[in-house]
């Protein structure tokens, strides 16, 4: 069983396939197995790494409490253990915050970070205001309706049930990840790192609007933007085809300026 040591905490991860590396970082209800549709699709062309943050899946969950500020270090531990270079980190929702911070901690190992349905905890007054307005609308909906479309829930009751069951394997909860947003990186710090950033979002995301994501892209020079039509917040689960295609396209094309020089 592959384990990485993150300051004394055992972090479970898996490595599949060969080729340029993609490391997926799950959100608050996920763990390494949530990426089953991505691993199966991408491992023929890429090295696909999935990880359980502490408190999730098979990683150490024995601590009395969890601090989201430790999660980026869990990702870094896997990067170091596998000696990855020019990896592309792909986060889902709040997992994108951990991914971006990990990339900034190890720019020599990370060429790019894809912020899936997230602003990555970027510290910027306008973006914080826009995201807060989106959250105020989202909390009016049942949790499942924020993540999957009603049509998918109706037509794929089986996969909707499995999606909900995924979170039952975790000890950490959403509140353990929220403080990741504290003291987030500035736009200037991201640019100075040399790490390329892409925003990846779904047209029907009920948690973070396309308008907000587009504005973040406009404010971060050199960033990339991918909006997938008809896709919800958890499009890696509901619309894996377009999602996987977008991730593969970004992995093939993104190159950090520090490496292109």
C-alpha cells in the first residue's frame, strides 16, 4: 500500500499509468476512489496519481481534529515521495485550494495547477465578494442539488447514490477544509511562482458561477479558462467525458514559463 509521510502523518495515494503526471486532489466529500472515471480514461496516456488528504479515505484519520492548512503538505509529501516533476495538479472544489498551495510550495515539481470549480483561495477583494454572493445563492439549495443536476439525479439514481456514499468513508468534514482560504496567495505571488493556472468550471455549476470564474481568469494574466457546457459542480462525476477531455487537453498544452525558458 503506497504511503507518503507528511510530517508524521501517513498519506495514502495511488499511481496508475505512464506519461506526463496528473495528480488529482479531491473535494470535501471525496477521496482517491472518487476519480475512478478519470483513472480509467487517462492512464493510457498519462501518469495518474490520486491521493487521500488526511482524514479522508485510507489516510491517517486518527488525529483529534483536522486543520485544512495541513492539506497542501499532504499533496507535497506525495509529490516528493514519487519524485514527480512538471506535474499538473487538478483540484476539485475546495481541493483546488490545497492543490494551488501545494504548487506554490513546490514550483520545481509542479508545472501547472487546474482549479476545478474553485478560485483556489486566491486573496483578492473583488473575487471574495463575487464568491460570497455565489455561496449565498447556493446555500438555498439542498446539498445534492448544488453538486449534481436534477436530471442526472432522476436518470442515474444508481450513480447519485454511489456519489453520496463516497463521503461515508471519510472522518474529516467540510468544516475541516474551510480554513484553507485563510491567508490565501495573491495574484502577484501566483505569477511570481512561474506555475501556470487554469480555471476549469461547468456551465451549470450551482456553487461558483461562470461569471465569477471568468472574472478570476481576467484578473490573473496568463491563466487559462475552460468552461464545459451543461456541466454541474461535480462534473468529474456527472459528465466525465467532457471533463476528462478538458483535463487531457490542459495536460498536453500547459507548460510553465520557467520550463519553457
